[in-house]
C-alpha cells in the first residue's frame, strides 16, 4: 500500500515537472526564434537609430526603421489605459466585496466577469464603429481613431480581470481583522482603507499585473482604433501606432528575411523587453505590498 502511494506521488511529481519544463522549453524556443530573426537588422541599421529614430518608412529608398514613435505610442496607450482601468477596477472590487448586498453581488460579479470573455475584435469593432464617431462629433476632433479611444478600449478589456481578482483578495481578508477594527471604534470606511486594503494589497497588485499585461501586448484593439499613424502624438486625441499594431499590420507584406522582416522582429524584441520590464517591476511592487500587508497583520 505504501509502495503504491509512493509510485503515485512520484508519477504526479514527474507529471508536474514535465508540464513546467515543457512550458519553459517552449518559451525558450520562442525567444530563440524571436532573437534569431530580429537581431540581423542591426547588421545593416544602427541600434541607436532604430530605437530613437523618429521616422518609420520601411518601403522608402533607403528605408527608415526608427521605432521611437511606436514605442512612445505603446507607452502612452498603456499609461492612459492604466489610469482608467486601475481605479475603476479596484473601486468596483471594493464595492462588490465590502458594500454591495449579497443579492447585488451575485448579479453584478458574474456580469463583470462575463466582460472578460468578450473577444478583442468585438471590443475593437465597438471602438471603431460606435465610440470613434461619438468622440469625433462630441469633442470635434479630427478623427475618433486615436490614443484616447485605444486607451478606453484597453481599459474596458482590463477592468474585468482587475476587478475579479481584487474582489477575491478583498473578500478573503479574515473577518476577525474587520471586527477588531470596528471594535476599536473605526468606521466602516476607515476599516476598508486602513485594514482591508493593506491586507489585500498583494492580491490587488496581482490583479493589476494580469489586467495590464493583457493591455500591453494587445494587438487587435490598437490595430483597429488607435489610428495607425507612426508619429509622436502631441495630445491624447492624436492617432498613434503602438508596436503590436505595426507588427500585425505589416508582417504579411514584409519580404521574407528582408530588412523590413527583420525590423519587425526586432520591434517584437523591444516589445518583449518592455513587457518583461513591466512584469518585473510589477512583481517587485506586489512583493513589497505583500510584505507591508504581512507587517500590518
């Protein structure tokens, strides 16, 4: 009996190890292919000019592969969508976990989670057909396909993830902490902001990381609603072309293993490093909040 149990445990351990190793191996293969196809562009085009050049004309003679406007567009869209999605998602989570009645929570939470199941093309289509004309007519801007439209649509995609995970983290705070705070004379709002939120910051940070990770690398939405202009925007209502949109729009037209082809893969490398930096920073913040929450407890 004991031998049979040991064999089962070893088989389960081997299965988990194989799954984890396969994931890492596949990721390593993707990175190898990405760098293999992207680095050759730097043999014919200076890396400094590639990163900080302001002109992207891959079909010109000679071509220009400056991705600085694309990089700025990606950063601005991510920051703008974060400014919308994080407060909205976290405040909705606080309402569902601490304020809403059980009946309201049972109705609203599934509806919020259902939003996460919407395909990105549907959200992009809504932004292009409905929200863009609204912006153009209401704000009297040159085009409704701009940075602000892309930020709102990406925030719309990120809010369900941020809200769902944050709400679970807040709802999981032990009742003893809340009761102790209330027993000491704190109000409901003081208990939420001084006890519940510090205790759940790690889970909230995880929700923010996952929600914004989806926004950073999103392709279809920014391709449809960002405007596609490879220029540095002067206002939030100017069209932009984030890096994922440029890769998706031009890869099918780039000659195989030509300079344009290699430049698009090099853009993918920059996007990968950008998302990696964001995730490392976000993990550091989450770990710091986890330590703060533990100290508070």
